[in-house]
């Protein structure tokens, strides 16, 4: 019953976000009808599709490289790893779990290829860690370029500070897992009690096996940092491709090919998605991207159309493809 109540609250929140978005769209309907997605420039739509393929390739390379850092990955393993990576991205989009929901998909892929769960978990934690670092590299480099051209806004700085705070918290948890496993266990218990109080659910007990799995993975990450370089490069490609998708979407609807503005909007949308209450950043990411674009001088109708096109490519299409990969993998296991 409590699970149903929680799901009901999330659906109600998502519905509320949808009502707000529809209300804003309706009040600005005259602007929106002037620039619609179906009138998009097909050449830029092709660029968007190419960026999406690059984005997917980056995710697959990220997980394959992270697994290769902890165990042997053969060429024959790559199709299953690719399916697991695509499914992991989809799971992380619909489940609020700090990126750990995708471990289920990767663990299933590893099991089908005869990999130990501990090795897959270590590789997955490495991938999750360098994902943040890759975004940080793109953000810092982009902010440097924007600052040099005097295009850095207060919204950019706010998003950067919030993301740095999140990174610092995750690094602190990794260090705590290595040096003070017992303290990590107590912290996990406290977090579960707070969560239970907020959601009005029974208190869950931390899973000792999962905690030990995290400790082993954290030790591997800190003991062999050089092995993180290939997946870090792949994680950087993921975010570069994300910026290119938003850039192409903006140009496709007549908003101009301003790469700096696309970078600013992508950073704000990504941070808003992380902080948003709805899984996948639904609502929050759209508002963040549209806000950054309008602050940059893009008319609201164009910003809304660009954001819609970008989110279809960056969220809804990967969610559909990843969900299909997850369902087919489950069906094969059941058979």
C-alpha cells in the first residue's frame, strides 16, 4: 500500500508539472505557433540524429571501458554490454536512485556473459563516478570559453556551484566507503530513516551485502585511478554529444547556431534534472533549458520548440529504446 501511495504522489507531482507546462504553453500559444517542431530544418534534424548516435556510442564505450578496467571484456561481450548500457540509461531515467538503478541491467548483462556480480558492480560504480567527472570537465571548459567571450550568466554560475556541491558529496561518500565502512553503514541507516519519515513508510534496514559491494568497488576506484581514463573520455563524449544535440535542436527551429548558448542551456538543464523531484528531470530539465535559452535572447516560442525537440532526442527516444532492451532481456531470461 505504501508503494502505491508513493507512486501516486509521484504521478500527482508529474501531473502538476504537466499542468504548469501546458498553462505556460497556452498563455504563449501565439508565440508557439510561429515556430513549431514540424517545421524544423531537416538538415539540422539529421545533425541532431548524428549527435544522438554519438551520445549512445559514448554510453556504450563508457560502460565497456569501465568493465574492462576491472575484468576482461571480449569482443563477443560487446553486444550484451551495449544492450545493458542502453537499458541502464533508461532505468536511471525513470527511477530515483542516484544512478544505481542501472546496475540491475548491467548485472544482468554481466551474468549472461559469465561475469561476477562484484566485478560488474565495481565497473558500474567506476562508470557512475566518471560520468560526473566527464560532465564537470565539459562544464569547466565551456564556462572558460563563455567567460572569455563575456557570455557567462548568473544562472550558469548557480548551476555550476550546485553541481560542484553534488560532486563533493559523492566524493565524500566514496572516501567514507573506503576508510570508514562502519560510518558509511550508519549514514545509510540515518538516510533510510529520514526517507521513511518523509515518505511515511516503514524504516528499511541497510543491506550489508550491498554496502560491502560498494566498499569493494570504491577501493578499486581509488586504488587504480589510471584505469578510469578511458571511461572518463567516453563520459566526456556523452556530454559533448548532449551539447551538440541541444545546439542542433536550437538551430533546427530557427534559433541560430550559437554553440555557447547551447552549452549554457545544457548545463542548466542537466543540473535541474538532477535536482528535480520527478525521475528523469521531467519538467525541471525543460524549464531549465528554456530559461537559459530565453535569458540568452531566444524568443520563448523558439526556446520551447528547441527544448521539446532536444528532450525528445535526449530523453524520450533513449527511454523507449532502453525500455525495449530491458523488456527483451527479461523475456529471454524468463524463457
